[in-house]
């Protein structure tokens, strides 16, 4: 069976994947994009910090982006890319969850990350509404309100010192973890309360947030909680192609986003879990230009061989 052939297959249709597809579509490349439809910021009602689109619903940005890429002839497949095989010499074959197979000369992976939330009641329900990770995304919306930090995780003290920029009413809850004396001094010096105790639940009452429940049963009443959960990169496809990953599971890349697998690039949160929407889209735009330049080199090489 002859497969539909594309210059580039993009896996992941969030801000990064769509931005790469837009740049390549406008470069007159044939592009297919696969998307499982679970962007990281989906739980949030609003997207902030994207110049000219501040406060837009995350789903609306993607809907507009999908329309734009399709207008340049990009094929959108609303399914997971379940498997990838091949290499840069023979071409790559991508198989979608619905069985569709396509062939592509180059791959861009923009599959994002999965936030690993604490396994306590209320965490999943509160995520993106009352349990927040990024002050640049949501800090302004909860400014001057009583807030807490979910302590005990790597970077939690630094996060507390940062969030203090948005409110003076801040409590660092240790979650039963030891707090270094130096860190305690810094928190207290900035007027941040320190509350000892293990966190057993985040308490929601309908659409309202009550606060943090501690192991003794007491509830620390705050309007929102900031946390730095670990982020797991979705690198299954890179690993299946034999790409090298670092200890945290992120792909080894060069400054252009190229992985250790010739013909495969990565972008967006898959490269940098701290990238905001505008940063992820911007990085993907640069990666797309690299991929296009690589295809231009390939086209020249093929043309020269044809002359011999
Ligand atoms: C709760 C929350 C709120 C946020 N709020 C903001 C904000 O206000 N402003 C801001 O700038 N940033 C915000 N962010 C950060 C923002 O989510 C990221 O910057 C952005 O999502 C990164 O885009 P991306 O395209 O790299 O990844 P994603 O948006 O996560 O997109 C990845 C896409 O790939 C798909 N996918 C994964 N695997 C496959 C596969 N095998 N096949 C096909 N598709 C696949 C996923 O389903 C998803 O649609 C927030 C993050 C969170 C967690």
C-alpha cells in the first residue's frame, strides 16, 4: 500500500506543534499534524501572558491556530501518534491510534509534559483553578489574597519567595518535610508564615476552595495554593526510535532542537517544561525554520545527484 507522503509530520497539536506547522505550511511544505487533544493548560479557564491574547480561553487559541494551519493545506489528524518507525534515509512512518499511517521525511515532536500531581484528595479537581504552578500565568489573578505554598518539593522555598511578589498574606506549609534553618530565616524575613504539618487533602466545597487540610484535621484557609510538581516529558516516541534521554527523561538536543536521531526535532514543553505558551510557540517557529533549511539542503543534494 502506498502511504500519503509528507515533508514533515508534527506530533502534538498544542501551541508548539501548531506554530511549527504554521511556519512549515507557509514555507510551502506538505505537513501533517497529529494531536491527542490534551494540552497541558486545558484545566485553566484563561491563558495569560500571551501578548495580544491575554485572558483568552486556552481552547480558543488552539481552535484559531488549527484553522490557520489548515488554511495553508496542513492535514490535521485528531488522534494520538501511537508509533513511529524508520529513519532519515528511508523516511519515517507514523501510525495513528485510529490505524492511519503516513510517511514523512522529517519529524517534529511537540508532545508536551505531564504534570505529576500529589496523590491526595482534591489535587486533580483543584489543578489549574486553585492549585497553581505558575505565577506568571495566574499570579496576578490571585494578587493580595491569602495564598499558600505546597512545601517539601524541590524548589518550593524559591517558589515561596517568588510568590511573595504577588501577596503579603502567604503561608509556607512544610508538608511534614524538614526545612533548613537558612530557608526558614529567608521565609520569615520576607514575612511568610511557616506552618508545620503533612498535607492530607485540598478541600473544595462545590466551586469554592476552602484550603489545605493538615494531618491533625486543621484546615489552613487560603484562596489558592502554589506548587511545583515534577513534570514528566512525553518522550515515548523518541525513546522508541533510539534517541538518548537525560536522567529526567528529556531528550538530548543541540541548540536548534535537533535530537540525537537524524531527522527528528523536539520543541515546546517537551524541551523546556517552564516555557509558557508564547515561548513554546516561539521556539517551535525557530525549529520549523531549521527543519525547512534541512529539507532545502536535502533537496539540493537530491538535485545534484540527479545531474550525475
Ligand atoms: C494549569 C496550567 C495553566 C497554564 N496557564 C498558562 C497561561 O496562563 N499562560 C501561559 O503562557 N502558559 C500557561 N501554562 C503553560 C502552557 O500549558 C504551556 O506553555 C503550553 O501548553 C506548552 O505548549 P506545548 O505545545 O509544548 O504542549 P501542550 O500544550 O501540552 O500540547 C501538547 C499536545 O500534544 C498532544 N500529544 C501528546 N502526545 C501525543 C501523541 N503521541 N500523539 C499526538 N498528540 C500527542 C497532547 O494531547 C497535547 O494536545 C499553563 C500550564 C498549566 C499546567
